[in-house]
C-alpha cells in the first residue's frame, strides 16, 4: 500500500483576494484583466504564508497604484465555475473604506476605470460569482456623510 501525504496548503482550495471599492456615485473600481479578457476587481492569488487581507492590500497597490488604509471583509465564497485550476477557487472580497492615492494603470495594457454594477456584470468573466455576491450582500450605494450640529454650533460629519 502506498501512502501519499499532502500539505494542508495542497489540500485546500487555492485562494484569491479582491478589492471592492465603490465611490459615492455607486461606481466601482475595476481593472482590465488580460488573462481573462474582461474587467475585474483589483486582486489576485493569496501567496503561501500570506493572509487574504495582506494579499488584497498588495494586489490593490500592484494593479491600481492605491494603498488601502481601511478595509473590511465583505464576502467570502468558493468559485462555482473554475476557469483555471491554478488560479483562485475560493475568493475573499474586501470592501475598501479608505485608501491613499489615485487609481491608475500600473501595468501596460491593464487600465483602470469606474463601472456601474450593471456595466461590471456585463463585462466581467466572473459575473456569476459577483452576481451572487451582490444578491447576498445587497451592496448599497454609499451616501454622503450627513452633517449635524454640535453643542458649540460647529458642524461635524456623522
């Protein structure tokens, strides 16, 4: 009888981490993905010994030239239709709450843009995954901070 031992990393699905960044007008940051010939959120594979959080911060900077200052987990699920077994089979999506920098093309031929949800789903090779995410999470369009008066009469952001 032959026994084969596999590391935990080899047994678990390959993980990816992506950045969901939505402006006040509801448009979302997208990056052209040459591998899949479509628009995707900035992101990529989680490297061995790297957390999904560290991966999404790294990928956002590599792909859009932006450094995430504050983010939160938004959605976490397996990919139903795996296009490439060497790529992510489980995706961690993080909402960007604050970042430093202006998104820009970091790799020649991979521009960045801001799409509505409809534009994104129509042009994303992973539209099934993200359609489920939008249904489950019910991502709202962000609002402007409301102003409120303080006891001393100064205006503060809510």
